[in-house]
């Protein structure tokens, strides 16, 4: 596929996420997608595989985080699309807010996303997820 088509596929992916359209997401990602979110001490960190892993990630996200994500720039070469963006949100368990400048490195093959690796501010997200010593947010 052309880099322009790959960029459009990734834009469609972000649009499906923002609209909560799980059916569209599943048509845009490969059956064996791998999604890596680095870090620890916050709910979304980890590696997910396949449609089941994607469903788990979306369910975990809806239970634990409120966020608005703004992809701002798309850079593509071959089957790779880098997306530069910004997110702002709140961890529900702690009611703490965060801001995050991020980059997603996405591989697109045959019109479907096969690999996503997020480069995010893991410290900001871990701080927002951390309970105070008293056990309160």
C-alpha cells in the first residue's frame, strides 16, 4: 500500500477509537495485532495480542481512564506510520489528572494495523495512578 493509504488507515483507526467504534477497530487491525504500552504502576501498561487483547485493552481503558487524545502529526515511510500527539485525562480510581505528549509507532500491512508501540510519559501516568499512602487518591 502507499504511504498515503497507510496514513489514512491510521487516521481511521484513531477516529474509531475516539468514537468508541469497536467494530471499525476490529476491521482496521490484524487478527494477530500486537500493542505495546510501556510502563508499570498504571492500568494500561503491558503487551496485548490479537483481537482478544485489543478488547481487553479497550475494556480496561473504559473502566480505568478518561482521556481525550489528539493525534497532531502523521509521518510515514513504507509500512510504518509515526503519529505524534497529545492526551489529557484522568485516572478514575484516583481522580488525578495527567497530560501526555506521545508518539505511536504503527506498522500497517495489507491495510490493517499489525503492530503498535506507544512512546508515552509513563511517569505522568504512573503518578496519576498512584494512591496516596493513606489509601486515598
